């Protein structure tokens, strides 16, 4: 029985590559062990209420200013202060 050759690691994508949307990821809740799904490594358990910190995600969260669907010159009424 022979072992198949290892596949090479993918090349890093250039900075101008097409941005792929968020990926659904799965993990066990760190508090109760329930299998939970999240977006890019950000989780919230619906059973016990545990939530991981947003900085534990797999990629940086986009800023509101980066939203291409937002009309130019619109005020951001969701900001405090």
C-alpha cells in the first residue's frame, strides 16, 4: 500500500484578488460543548449564550466606510455621539 504524495500548499493570493464573502465555520461551544456555526470564526451559542470575542475571527471585519452599497454623502445615523 503506497501513500499518495502530499499536495503543495496553495500560493498566497495577490492583494488585488477578488474578495470572497464570509465563510460559515463550525466549532464546539467553549462553555457547553454544543456544535455551533458562525461566520469566519465568530461564534455565538444559542443554547447557553456564550460568545467569543470578535478579534478571534479569521479575518478583519469591514468598516462601515468600506460599504460599496452605501450612497455617497449619507450620514451614518448608527454612530453614538
